């Protein structure tokens, strides 16, 4: 919009607000690749007291440093009541998929104290946009310590991760954010399904509905003790080929979606305790895998509450229904999450999620998640239901 100046983002190969609606611009890469010999070989300059550090997430020390930077300085909700609390195991999972580059795990630390004060990451991903499969970097975990905010450090972090991605001959990226930047390819809503309404009300996440008592509220969100779908079970290693076939077939319907192979499915969807859970429905007569559902574990710190310090949240990940109605499949996912002690089950209105959000008693969240592509133009804004991509 004219009023807001984006001095950095107006310099980047991304859809610009001024170009919105211009039908003459071709879809696809905005800038051509640079010859590798012309990619800046040296890191960008940092302000005096700081230095770059490549974060080896294999070492416990570095993992702990990254964990504590994010736990104290990463994304908060609009009312600053909750802050994401990605676990160390989750970060190691999120940052080491097949083909990952350690050089894309970038930190900034104070030269003297060695304290980690900023972080940004990329992981490689094959992303299909319409009929084109594009090698991209998924950018995530951009974080500047609260004490170093508004010093234009973020643009330097972004230019440095861009440089390191270019060095691997990759020229596109995808990322999501709660803030509006030039220019979202889609604007999604997030929704929350209470599993432990009493705790959610105690921490201020939810409010008691008008004309609702606590006991009436608890009853409203009550769930069966076990999944109801026959053949519903946890995913196992032996299921990777079938789940890959099922998921690849399902994701074809979306305009933007990951192009997962069996190695990707094994990494991203095989259950990992307190990181990612996945279930499937196996037909008892044919043994065919007909349906799949998954959610990842991302707790939030409850900022400044006497009784609770952590909100245990499950986030809907990839779900496929070909035989079991999606409503029933997702209700079984809610039942599993409740059984495992989650307080809330979150979901975006992407893919076919609108089918179950209202029906399964999700309530709308108070913000939006913007989806972006870097150096790749799309001439239309996508509906959330056109998106088959979930970033962590
Ligand atoms: C080919 C490969 C390409 C790879 C790269 C692709 C692009 C990847 C892009 C990254 C994707 C990350 C995805 C991701 O990690 C998921 S979104 C989560 C981002 N992290 C947080 O919200 C954590 C808490 N906040 C902070 O740590 C800081 O506020 C951050 C670091 C966010 C900004 O630090 P700051 O101290 O508050 O601000 P300055 O340094 O003074 O800089 C101000 C400039 O930064 C622009 N800004 C603000 N928030 C942004 C955001 N979330 N994305 C992109 N840009 C963002 C802002 O518009 C302004 O530019 P403008 O003047 O043009 O408007
Ligand atoms: C996606 N990934 C890039 C992390 C990320 N960055 N910025 C965000 C803004 C919203 C959501 C989000 C996505 C789905 C959802 F159901 C709830 C969400 O945020 C609730 C508000 N909140 C923020 C922190 N604690 C609670 C994620 C993110």
C-alpha cells in the first residue's frame, strides 16, 4: 500500500504492491539466476561487535543456544501472552531434512561474549507451483534478540541467507509470516480447537462463552476416549511407500504444494515422539492405506502466568481422506491429541481444512498467516484452499 514504505522489500525480487493486478508481468522467476562466479563470495558486513556463525545443529551446545534464543525472542501472539517454544528435538528435525545444508543454519553472535543474538535458517524443498517443480529454500526461524530490534539487522540476515542459498544454485524461496510484506501469494486464517478448555480459560487463551458455565464448556468439547475408525493406527516405516503414493496423489489438486518423495515422507511424516505424530487407516480386507492424518507438536510459553508456564499445542500438518470422511478422520486426530495431553489443536484454513473447522468446533484465531514466494511471480492471489503447503 502506498502509505507503508518497505525500503528493504522494495529492493527485492518479490511481487511489489505497485505491480498488483498488472497482467503484462509473466508468471515465474522475477530475476534470472546469477552465474555462480558472480555470487558474492564473502558474507555481508555486520555491525562492529557482531560476527556470523554457522550453527551446527548436530551439537547439543549449539542446539541449546538456538533453543534459548528462540524461546526468549521468537514469535509472540498479538497480545504478547504466548511465545512459540520449539523444542530442541523439533529444531533438529525441522532443520535436517534430506539434502539439508549446514551453511543455511545462520547465527549472529557477539564477538566478545560469543552470545547468540540472531538466527535465520533455510532448508531445501522441491515445491510445485502449478505445473512447474521448483527447487526452493524454505526460510524459517528468523529471529533477532529483543534488545537488538529495529536496527535493520533483519535485512542483513535475509541478504546473507539469500547469498548462501544462491551459492547452492537455488534462486527461489518460500516462507510464511504473521506480518504483511510485499506481496502475499495467499492470506490464511488459523483456527483453534479446545481440548482442555479449563486450562485454556485459566491462561487467558479462551474466554468462557456468554451464558456458558465451565462444566457446560467442558462437556461441549468432550471427545471419545479412542478413535472410532476401524483400521486407524500409527504410521510405521513399512508404510512409507503407501503413504507417499497417497499423499502425492492428494497434493496434485493444489496450486502450490511440496513434491515429496519417499525419503521426504520418511523424514517429515514418520512419527517422532513430541515432534510429529501421524496415523493412517488400513483397510482390513485389502490392507490398502486409504487415509492419513498428522499433526506436529509446538508448545507455546505462557508469558507471566502463575499457574501454567506452557501451552501444549498440536498443529494440523498433512491429511488425506479418500475413504474415511475427512470429518471423521480429523475427529480421530483430535481424539489422539486429547489422549496425549494436548491443550489445543490448531489448524490453518489451507487444503480442505474448511470442511472440518466449524463442524469439529474449531474457533477462529485472532490473526492471519501470510504465504510468500521469493523471486517467483504469481499473477493471482491464491485462496487458502489452493495451498497444499504447511511450513513449521
Ligand atoms: C533465493 C533464496 C532467498 C532466501 C530469502 C527469502 C526471503 C526470506 C524473508 C524472511 C522470512 C522469515 C520467515 C520466518 O522466519 C517466519 S516469520 C517469524 C519471524 N520472526 C519473528 O517474528 C520473531 C520475533 N521478531 C523478530 O525476531 C524481529 O522482529 C524480526 C527478526 C522478525 C525483524 O527484525 P526487527 O528488528 O523487528 O526489524 P529490522 O531488523 O529493523 O528490519 C526491518 C525490516 O525487516 C522486515 N521484516 C520484519 N519482520 C519480517 C519477517 N517476519 N519476515 C521478513 N521480513 C520482515 C520489515 O518489513 C522491514 O523491512 P522493510 O523496511 O522493507 O519493510
Ligand atoms: C508458521 N511458522 C513460520 C511460524 C510462525 N511465524 N509467524 C507466525 C504467526 C502465526 C502462526 C500460527 C500458525 C498457525 C496457528 F494455528 C497459530 C499461529 O499463531 C498463533 C499466534 N501465536 C503466535 C505465537 N504463539 C501463538 C505461526 C507463525
